[in-house]
């Protein structure tokens, strides 16, 4: 079955990949923007979309990390 989904931004996929290959990675918006050579506002939007999708979470100090707890539906 094929389902229709929102398009996924290539930079969001690149960020997801970074956190998959280094599961314990901690990074700020500024660090991700610099690493991928994208605007900080674009990095923030991509990171927040990964938070909304429960792939990442934001720590109290503003770092983004992989979600480690089990996510229930």
C-alpha cells in the first residue's frame, strides 16, 4: 500500500543520518548549521521537525539528542 506523506527536506534527512551514525551525539542548532553549511533558522526548523517526529529531543541546555526512551503510540 502506498501512502501520501509530506515531502521530507534533504537537510532533515542529513541531520537524521548524523544522529543515526553517532547515536550519542549532542549538538546545538549552531553546530548543526555549521556542520551542514545551512542557515541556523533552517537547521532549527529541521531539528524541530525531528523533535515533533519523536526522533530527537531537546535537552534543557538547548542540545539535541536521540530519543532513548520507548515511545508509545
